[in-house]
C-alpha cells in the first residue's frame, strides 16, 4: 500500500500534477522494495557461509574431531567458505561501481580473435579438471575492435566458467564470427541447461536456477548480472538460448561501428 497518494482526478493541470506525483510514488515504492530485497539477499548470502565458518571453527577450537584427516577436511571447508565470502564481496563491489556509473572504461584498438583465444586458454585448466573438451573457433575476416579489452575478457571468462561449472560431460565451445559491421561471440555448452520459464530472470542479481546446486558449485548468483551490465556498458547485446538436459548458448553481439562511451546510443 502506497503511503504517498494524491487523490485528485480533475482534468486540469492540478490533476496532471497529482498523476505525476502518484507515478513518482509508485517508482519510489518499487525502488524501496527492490532495495530491501537486495539487502535481504545479501544478508542471506552472507549468513550461510558465516554459519559454516562459525560451526567448523568451533569444532576445531574444541577439538571435536577424531583424526587428522577429519581436521584437514574441516579446515578445507573453512577455507572454501571464506573464499566464497571474498568472492561475494568482490562481485557486490563490482556491481555497485557499475550501478553508480563509476566504472571507467579503457578502450583501445584490440585484436579480438587473439584476445578471445587468450580468454579460452585461461579457462583450459578448469575444463581439463572436469575432462571437458574446450574448443575455440574464429570465422570471417578478422576486424579490429575499439573496446575495453580487460572488460571484454571478463565477460567471456565469466560465461566460459559458467559453461564449465554447469556441464558434466561433453564440450564447451566459443565461436567468434566477424560479420559486416559487427561481431558475434557464442559460448555454448552441453550441460544441464536452463528451463525456459527461468530464462527471463537469469540476468537478475542473485537469481539462481537451483539454489543448492549453484551453491555447491561455488556461485554467487551475481556473475550473469555483471556480465549483462558490462555488455551494455561496452555497447553490446546478450541473448541466451537453452534446453534442459541438452545445453546452453549465450550469444553476444557488438556493432563494430560503435565506440563505447563515445558514440554509444
Ligand atoms: P552463479 O554465480 O550462481 O553461477 P550466475 O549469475 O553466473 O550465478 O548465473 C545465474 C544462474 O544461471 C546460475 O545459478 C545457474 O543456475 C544458471 N546458469 C548460468 N550459466 C549457466 C549455464 N551455462 N548452464 C546452465 N545454467 C546456467
């Protein structure tokens, strides 16, 4: 229920003004709701690892373990949960900077095909750990791109890491295709996929398709919203297609005639 509502419905300027005020009140309420939800999410995300930290620290403190192996196992959990908190704080900070428009891009002319190959190589170890095939192809006449290379790599690495995280067997592939005036980047996997009715939400902060599974994989639920925001900042667009049990494909498109921060529309 809105607290600020002006109940004037006349057809004159006063009525129009009342209407405008009511619209603002709706916006304000929406802002408050999302803000509250955001902080509730953060508290929840922090509470879980902190509970683990407390619990296992107590077990160690009171020497409630039978063997050295058991002790090491608990230390391992403590380490993992501390890293999770670190990861969450880093992601939150990154999002906050972006939302306040405090991210400065450092655009330069880059060889996209080479940069993407490097990004794929950075993901090799993680793919090898799960015995997944990792492929990279570039097609079309290579073109230079005026963009922030580090941010571009961050976007793609994030998608690749997700692809690896949510795939148990098969292939993760990255395809770069240069077209007239633009470039398309596709990150495809043969993983668990995302149900169709959940697709519209996956770029939202803290949204997870399956909470426990994502938690097991060490995710924060913030990665894709960072990817989405960054892609927009660089003047690109992102789309996703997926089939549960078959795999997922994220596609990025950048118009090579636009310059981020300059001719961005
Ligand atoms: P997380 O840190 O939990 O991975 P993201 O924002 O990166 O959060 O992704 C949001 C959710 O989208 C994930 O929890 C996961 O359920 C789903 N998801 C993302 N990428 C993939 C993928 N390649 N295959 C299947 N599900 C995915």
